[in-house]
């Protein structure tokens, strides 16, 4: 059957001819921060493409947000259920849930590599080594303090050298939002700097790579903090390990029988609280044993403290002015979202787990296991 080699060649050429994709994430940049006033050049660019809002998973944190964008799966499936959790097997604290070994579902850079797409990844959460023996063509592991200029230089070089997919992490406004607050002069200054740096660079990349698809988003937004609730005081006398994320927390009980008492106290303190099995299905957490025995959600503007010493108090300084980790039902947790090279017009709200399936559809990437999200 002579047509088979021809068909194979045709498919290979079609795959290689697909327009490259650039996926950028700016940590902590909320939809409310992205306006024609704060980022006029990027706003004008978004008018030429599609603009929407990203809906983060719950809790809206950096690590599970980026894992959700990368896998197209819910936290209960990809396993990065927050920035930190208790390992259900070892009962030890995992305080930095950003390593590839903790990912329980295939990330986009692995699916792309397996599908024959040359892939480059810069500082993305989970991109720290091979996943099931597969590594992308190029990969830079996260190192604290690297400027965004390095991310753009990495991305530009990868596209020039023939990458079909580039995924890069940008610092965004996360640090400034935590320390000075999301409405602070420091945040506005960072937004302006990003606008001046990123907009002309993107226009140049579009000119140099005709048909380039660009997806720009973030992991979560940021809320102004108004008051604190101290969980050790609320749960005094109930043995537990609390892992706080900002506006939410996981409570791991030493004695399961204490569950009803703990829930009653948390609710009396003005918090929403559920057992893991009773967490609302829309949060997609109940299926993971990494989630706490109890899941706690505070009202917007309230951050949850687990500090038991002055040293731990100092360690929580990032939550005093701005914090996140609420659900996507809290509007201010929504992220900015820009899509270029895929038509024009409004996008509306899109959950972060739809991002990887969308990129996969653009590049004809095949998954080992179908993700939870859908291409938009």
C-alpha cells in the first residue's frame, strides 16, 4: 500500500508546519490589575487578539495553579493540591510542592515531547527533571531572583532554534503584592515595567514568527488583607497540623474523632469548613489523600495564621498586606488572560485546566491520559 509512506510524510510535515506556541505565566497578576491604564501597550495588543479571565483552582496558589495550567487536570488528579501539604504515606510535611516527582499527571511539556514537538520550558513549576523518563528539549529549573529578561531571552532563543512549544514563568506582581499590597505603588510600578518590556518584545516575536500563538495568563490574583484569624487559638486543645495558604488552610487531625468539634469551632470563627469527603465537588479536591482532613476557606480579606512563635510570625510576613488561596468564586482571584494569533474578540472566563488542552489542540499533541479540561 504505497499511500502509507506518503501519508506518514504528510502528517510529519503538517506537524512541523504547525505555528509555534508561546505560553507565559506572570505570577500573581490578577484580572483586575490588567487595565488600559496600568498596562496600555499590552492592553492595545490584547485588543488585536482575545482577552478574558483565568479561573484558578482552589486553593488559588502558585504551585497548584501552575500544575493545573501545565497538566490540564484538577488538583485532585495532578496531586499538587497547594504550595504545601502532608504526605499521606510518610506523614511528613511537603513544604515546597514544586518538584516533578510530586506531579501525578503528565505535564504538557512531556506530552508535547512524546508527540514530536520540540519543547522548551523556563522555570515552570514541576519542570525540575524527567517525568517518567521524558525531558523536554530545553529546560531551565527555577532559581530565585532571576529577572524576566532571562525568561524572554530563553524563549526568544528557543523559538529561533525551532521550538514548537515554549513555556516560561515570569515574576509578575506576586512579591510586590504580598509585601506591599496589590494596590500599592510598587505593584503599579511593576505593571508599568512589564508593559514596557513585554509588549514590544511580543510584537517582535509575532513579526519574526508568523502565525505564532501566544497564551498569557497567571496562577492567581491577589486580595488586600484586612485581618487575621489565628488557627492555633481557634483549635486550641485539638491536636492537629495546620497548613495555611493565605485565605485557606488544610487541617490534618491527630485524632479523627475530633473532626466535628474542630468543624464547629472553625465555623463559629466565621470560616467555611468541610471534611475532605464533603468539600464541594466544584473544588476538585476530595479525590486526593494529600488534602487535609478538613478544608478551611476564609472570607475575602481574611488570612489564616498557623504561627506558634515570633519566628513563625515573621515567616508569615508575606500574608500581611496581600494574599490569595481563595476560590475562583472570589472575583479578585481571577487572573489576566490574553490569547494572540487565534482570532479576535472576548474570551470570557476560562478555568486554568483548559489551557493545556487548548495548546495541545493547536499543536496536535496527544496525551497519554486525557486531561480534565477542554480546548477553548
